[in-house]
């Protein structure tokens, strides 16, 4: 917490806040990417096992939903990142160190 307070004074609370938002969005992108991989694995396993078409259709819909969530998360991440400054880059690196 002390390091975050010092960082906020150094780069500004607004840049620190935006860095946190960017970090949260990157986590969201990672989670949605993992959901895509899991949905793909479920679909492949069901297809390999000879699942009925209605089950494959449902799994395909789930996969498509995961892809849509991933695309939206990437869009939001790009929007946040496109306004990234050097100060927020430093803050993002600092916040990542705190997570470890």
C-alpha cells in the first residue's frame, strides 16, 4: 500500500487508476481466452465421442459466446491501451509486481 501511495504521488492518482483498469482488462482477456479454449475442448471431445447434433449445436453456441466475450474484452483492452502513457506503463508494471 505504501508503494502504491508513493507511485500515485509520483505518476498521479489518475494514471494509477487507469493502469489498474488496464490490468483488470488484461485479466479479463486472459479469462475469456481460457474460456474459449475450454469450450473448444468440450466441443472437440463431444464431436469425437459422436455426440448428437443438438448437443454439438449447444456446444458450438457456447463457443461462439466465448468468442464474442473475448472480442469485446479485447476491444475494451485496446481502447484503454490506446490511451496509455509512459506513466501508466510504469504503474502497470508496478501493479503486476504487487500481484506476485
